C-alpha cells in the first residue's frame, strides 16, 4: 500500500509540473520567457548569487529591454534602499570587465548609468544594482540589497518535483534524497538544501539510517572533494550551541526519538573533540549509518532530503 501511495505521488507531481514547469515560489513572465522570484530580504551579492544558483536559477540581470522592464516592475514601488535591486552583473573576476552571471557582457545590455556612476568608490565596487528608475550603479558586493532570481522556461522536471536530477525518490521512506560530494561547512550545507526545496536529511523514520547508509555507499572516498571528513556527511542535527543537547533542525531532541536512541551513535561518540577552543557541535552520519559529532566549520559532504511535493503550490 505504501509503495502504491508513493507511486501515485510521483505521477501526480510529474503531471502537475508538466503544467507548472517550475517551482511554486516563482512566477512565469511571458516577456522574459522564464520564471522570476523576488527576494525581499536583503543579502550580499555573493549570497544572492548562491541562493539563486542553489534554487536552480541565476541572479537576474537586465540582459535585454524586456528583462529590464520586468525587473523594474517586479519590485515593490517605493523609495530608499528597497528601491534598489541587485543585478547579476559583476566584475569580480577581472576589474572593470562586467558580465552577467550568465556570461552576457555589459556592452550588450540596455544599460544607462545613474548620475556620477560608475565611480568605483575606493576601488572596491564590482557589482551592479538596478535603481527604481531603471539606471544602474556600481557598489560594493558586500552591501545588502533585495534581488531577483531568474530561470529560463523549462519543462525538464523529475518525479521529485524539481529540475535537479540529483534528487531520487526512495520508496522506503517516501522522501527524495541528494548526496553532495563537494564539501561545505554545515551552515552552507543547510542553506543549499533549503534553496533546493528541502533540508539537511533527518532520520525520523524507522530504517532511514539504512537509506542514508545505502546512499553514502555509492560515493567512495575518492569521489568526494573539498572534504575534511571522508567517512562522514553532514545531516540535519546539531547541539544548537548547547553542548550535549543534540536536536534536529526540526526541533526534536535525539534522545526523545525512538529511531535516534543512544545506540545510534558511533562507538565513543559524541566526544566533542575540541580544537583551538572550538568543539564538534554539528551532526553527521558515518558510512555505517551511525551518528558522529563533527566540526561545523570544516567542509564536509552532505545529504539533502525533500518531499516530492515540497515545491508544489499548496491549495
């Protein structure tokens, strides 16, 4: 019966996305021939670019007159910082050589500079913002502004309700999983999974540790890169700054979860190994399916989990 339900979910998700084609939090714009999402919470240019990338999109740029028009209209109309919007146009690779994150040179864009711009103030302004009147200015990439993500029209969507082929459904749990071979610190891993429409994997069903163990087994040590730990992967629990109080990212204490009893820890763990005053405060799963505490700031492979309908629009 469970298998039948999961298969129905896959079929439903696939059919739904044949019509929607992309995430529920993006809106289709005919003029742009794609989907856009306005992000009102200001971020640095680098964080904005990463968020869009992890969502399967790119930081939007006024690469043609139609896109410029859409970007001018997508923001709440107002004055002050909220009126400015990051573009994906930058010169972070080579000073003065501006390109969109998609590789379109600035000279090809319908750009009008704001008054007294560009000025490259203190020789540290390598990212462009779009003003409410449609002009642009160069600013420091470390400043924070709202931004928009863009995804060109697509119809390639998997049964996991995502354009990302890295996610696969496991019928044993009904969840979709993706193993990231490239190591990130725990907080960046959390951000990546969230942007992809999921979360760092949490063992909250009986046997889910076996599912994660089976996934990990597909990636031997020599396939991992930028990782400090070759036999551990970040998953969704930490001590939330309270040493010894292990809690999932969903707020459940490990000791209260039947599937995560003390027997789920690797032998001798957690040991809170400390280096330069920093202890092991983040959770991981070892290749044998058991828990281990590791350093949050050390780049490590990680496992994301999402439900097949996490990017569907709920009625």
